[in-house]
C-alpha cells in the first residue's frame, strides 16, 4: 500500500544536552477549543512583547486552527499526488473538524456554538482582539509556527488545506521536544 507523502520535517532533533534559552517559550497547542487557543495566543503575544522568542507547535486538534476556509491562500499548492487521494475516513474526518479560527467552539458551555458567539460578542464590546487578529499579530511579530507532520498523517490533512503563513514550517515530535529543551518555558494547551 502506497503512503501519501507528507511535508518534510525541519530536521531539528532532540538533544538533551541543549541548554535552555532564558528568552524562549514553546507552546504545544493540541486543542481546538476557542478559549484554549485564545489563551495560547495571548500568552505568545505577551511573551513576544517581553522580547521572548516563541514557537507554537500545532498538534492533534490544534492543527484545525490553521485549516483554511474557501479561497484563502494555502501553505502549499495541491500536488498531483495529493489530489483525490483521501480515503473515505479522511474525508469524513475533514468534514467533521472545524476549519480556521472562526469555526472553533468553547471547551465549556458551547451550546452548539452559541457560547462561542457570545464570547466573541463580549470580546468585541470590550475592544479585545479577535482570534484572527491575534494570529495576524503573531505572524507580524515573528512567532514561529511548527505544524506536526505526524498529526497531518493521522488526521488526513494535506498541506494545501492549511493557511499560508510565512513563519510556518513542518516538524515532527523531535522538533517539538528540541524546541522545548531549548526553552525556559514549555506550555501544553
């Protein structure tokens, strides 16, 4: 059985002898709950405002935040190999998962999406940045995004389904651990 090709790992390896950088934070974002994702980006932007390097590693459900909607530019153009190669299970999984920051629900009291809408309304009324605005700020302030290539394989996500982000790269678990070992703070959200 032929496997679908996946994006290449960045090559960063896990080296236990690496000394932590007092000025770096790594966030492992494994959730696609609106409140948790919002918290991750608030922490990332706070760290950047203090001059820290920040790497957000998107794994498992967290990858849904980076899925594009409609005609938004994609991370990579569709390849001939990827087109039409999704299994029925991958297609079903893709239909059930949220796509992008505007489709995420709350971890508690979501009420079929009403909770998230109310939260966004409260944020707007209090002049708090939206999740898409926080993502744009993170890109502008050079927060590094690492997308888990194993998660892409497990969930059947192809690179052309992801948003085009100039500071994004693909990496495996070793990339996450390498970044964590080089960080003063490692947060799992």
